[in-house]
C-alpha cells in the first residue's frame, strides 16, 4: 500500500502530531510506502521522530503568511496560495501515486482542496476532536459557514474515522462510510513498579488551551490542597492559556504546589513516577493521555465529557469519572488521594486494561481499515 499522511506541520508536541507520526512509522516499518506530507514545516525540526523508512516532503504553502499582508492584499494572496497548494498537491499525487491519503479534521485552510482530490485517490478523514465541540460553534457567522464547509467535505471523503462510538454515531447521520478506531499506544511497558512513584505527585498532560480546562483542575486542587499538604500537581504542556493558568496558580497561593513544565518526549517516565493522572477537559476526541497513564500503572480521574473518557475508563475499576463541575472533580481527586490501597489496585487494573491499546494490536486494525478503502 502506498499512503500519504498530510498534516500542517510536526512542530507542536500535540496529540494529533504524535498519533499520525506513530501510525506513519508503523506502516513504513511494516513494508508500506509512506509519504508524510506537510505544508508549513519549513526548516523546523520534527517534534516527534519520523521513521527512516518513511519519506517526508513539505509543500511550502504557509497559509498564515497571508495575514502578514494588509487587508486589501489578502484576498489576492489567498487566491495565489490556494492555487499553489492545489498544483503542488496534485503534482505530489501524480509523482507518488498513492493508494490512499489520510488527513486529520483540522486542516481548515486547504481542506476543501484536499478533499477535491478524492477523484484521484481515496481520502480518509480522521476526527481527532469530538463532534460536540464542533457542532456547538454556531454562534458566529464565521463558525456557521465553517461548519457547512466541514459537512460538505466530510461527505465527499471515501471514509470517515472516529475515535469513539459516540462520535461515530453522530457522523453516521451524514457520511456513507464511518468506522470507529482507537489510537495506538506508543509504548506499553513490560512492567510497572510502585517503588518509583513519587509520593503525592499528580500529573496532568495536556495542550494548554481553553477546551482542556486546566483552570478547572487548578480550582479543584485549590479546594483540597490545605487538607493534603503533601500532594502537588505537575502539568506538562504548552499553549495559549499558559499565562492565564500561571496567574490562577498565583491567585490561589499554589506556587510550589502546582508546576507547569514544558512538553517532554520522556513523558512515560513522568507517568511512571506519579500517583495518578487528572484530566479536566470539556471535551475529548479520545484521550490518549488516559491510556498512556493507565499503561504506566496509574489510575486516572477525568471529567465525564463527550466522548473519550467514558469509553476508556471503567468507573471504580481503572479510575474515576467526575461531573463537569469543580467540586465533584475535587471530591474524586481527594478520594483517590486518601485511598492508598484502592488507588494502587486501580493502577494495576488500569495497566491490564491498557493492553488492548498496544501498538501492534491496534495498528494491525488500522492497516486493515486503510486497506479496506481500496
């Protein structure tokens, strides 16, 4: 199989970037011809390592540069940029002769152009977000037209892949071919040990943007921090909300109790040295960090948001689901803090449950799914 993965860039330490790289690497290392195609990578290094068996090409169609021009010049620049992208993409398809092309849902700038290539090569659109987040954005005319454009594009694809049954149920109303797949684990440790866990350490791994609601985690910890002075929170991530979150930490007097760290490629080591993971999102397309933490033998506490956490966490067995309010999240975190035996047992159960997301097992299913499009 000859397959193209197309993405804006692999500069951020984001979930979409990591998952697409993992899938491209596995397929390339298992005999498939893989081209990882970007259009805004430039000279930036990849945030995640691409296999030597995969090819990379950058189309150099940096859409964001349009906004460096004045308002009168932008429409013409947009026309030229899109035309250049269309030509370079078509030339790449002609040269590489792919059997299939895979794109995530968030390539807004050129999504319609990519989908128009479905007459040349089957297009698979993967939803790494959740339909509820997408459908709620109707309060402005810009979002209304954006939604209409998305609907039109998704309907034209050969296949739509969702990460949860909840999202699949939504898209089946509009699309002809919808399947549900899980994201693969990049690692499944052979064993876990309580000996390397740091006492009182809570970990949160997330892009620092509003939908992830790290502010809710900070507020919840503030409610219980005085009663549990030995506990603290390490947050790994970056994003536009970092400044606001730091101010919230200072406002609650939690400097020295909550830390924000840069993203790291050694995140599994950080999971393994923690007591539990907390996710406080408003929505999650899948929630790969939940599975990663579980694979490292720690239980998880997550808001019961649409749709990922409820399909991953077995309530009271591998973790706890909280309501969307701060108090309930604080209560669930405190229960986990104060029940040492149960917390360790949940971590063991979580490790066993995460085995179903082991990379070779999940990627064999992805391989069959991609081949089925042919």
